[in-house]
């Protein structure tokens, strides 16, 4: 069975681990929220429910990014600025999707799902993994 057949868009695999329990926990929660959105979309719960979950995704991303960025400062991660810029771009894209969904743009939901899947997978594997040697004690 595929992840989609289990009601998941994303699955957590050990290769996504950055080796820092707190941040791995955040990433797992983000995967859970993305899957919650996926199930809501597939259950046709409607715009209000979907935008509420998008708001949860936005809030949790702010919490997670804040924790990462605090560690960047504490450990003087040399790529902190460029990494934080990626966080800002994510926030901006998510806000654009939220606004489009609220405005009734039917293409926004599938585009959002694709964005979330690819952004988080790439971000963890390509960007977050770079900080592991600097942040891990």
C-alpha cells in the first residue's frame, strides 16, 4: 500500500532525521499536520476546515523555525542567514496559498499539497541536514 492509500501524503523515514531529537520531533509534527490537511482535502471538508489547518501549519512552522533559528544563533551556524531566508520564503508562499484558498481558487489546494510535499522533503534533506554537524552536541 502507498502512503496515499493510508491517508498520508508524507511518511516519516529515518533518512529525514537531522540527528537532533527536538528538531526531529518538530519535523514529525509538521508531517502529521500535512497529513491532517491531506485527509481533510480528501474528505472534502471545505474551505473553512482547510484554511484552519493551513493556519495550524503556519503557526507550527513559525514555532519550529524560531527554534531552529535560535539554535543557529547559539551555535553560530555559518549558513544561518540563507537558511532563515528559506524559512521566510516558505511563510510567504503559505500565506499566498491561504489567501488563494480563501478567495475560492480551486487550483490552490492541489498546488499547496504539492508545494508542502516537495518543500518539506527537500528542505529537510538538502538544507536542514547541513546544520547537523554545527548544532548537534
